[in-house]
């Protein structure tokens, strides 16, 4: 694994904390790291619900990038435990 993928893996793993939010919501069993074209890394975790309102970790990380002003993705890594 090259240095960038290793860094993305470690960054995603650092935010991956599976927890039960409520009887109907769990979060964090999947984490993701997105490397933007500017070189900044953004992270996200999945949010699973008993309805269709959940969100995957990759989309969460991309939303984080866009919210922070980024707009171009270089690499995406997802990690599941």
C-alpha cells in the first residue's frame, strides 16, 4: 500500500467508532477518508437508521469536503470493521 492510501486508511480508522445512538440509529461501523485535489483529507462515518434516512461514510466525507469549500476528489477510501 503506498503512503497516501496508508494515510487515508489511518485517518479513516481514527474516526471509526461504532456506537449505538438510540434504539433506531447506529453510527460509525464504516468510516471514509476523501483526499481532495488540494491535498486536504476529509472524513465521514456511516449513519444507519431503521428508515431510509441513513447515509454512507463516503457520502458523509464528500459532504464534509464540499461544506468546507473543496470541490474536487483525488481519492476515496472506505473502511469497514
